[in-house]
C-alpha cells in the first residue's frame, strides 16, 4: 500500500482555510452574560436627607456633617488674596483655603476670581470684616 503524497499536497493547496467564528462568538456572549448577571450596578447607598433634596441652592446645610459650625471652608487653587469690604484679609489664608461665615454665604456676596487667585467678599450690613472670615484651622469659639 503506497501513499500518494503528491496528490495530497495538491489537494491541501486547493482547499481554502476556513475559520469558524460561531463558537468564538458563542463563548464571548456567554462570558458577557455571566459578567452582566453577576455584577452589581447599584449606586451609592448614602442616605439622602429630605431637606437636602428640597434645598437645591448648592449651599451646604449647617447640619450636614459640620455640626453647629458657623463657618464653611472654601478652597481655591493657589489662593493668594482675600478682600473683605475693601480690607485685605490674606493673612488668614491657610492651605489655599479660607473659612467664610455662613451669614456671609447666605446674605452677602462672594466673588471667586481663579485667574487672579483671589476672593472678594461683601458682607451683610452690620457684619465686620474680622467676623466674616477666619483661618480654616481655628476652632469655633
């Protein structure tokens, strides 16, 4: 019994090589379905206070993790100048942030100028500049 190698080589050259992609796609979809079914897409489970959703001003509530603090810390990238009613209060800046009284945030006017790295504050009537801002590291007195 002899082998005809020459005819076999010619037959192999004539055959087109076909790659069957159906099993690959089946396996790919099976893996994708497994990942989707086993993954958890739940959002944050943080409790949202009803007063937070009702007040959409963007200002933090005093009760939000700040206790009874009267001041809010406002960080500005590379903050260099703080001016309150024309008075320079830049000496109170620490770690590129300043603490601003809540009354100023509610009733006054705050202008943040990132280009000049400055904050300009206009206090409500009757509030002195010394009370409007303070060093962020100071404790409530």
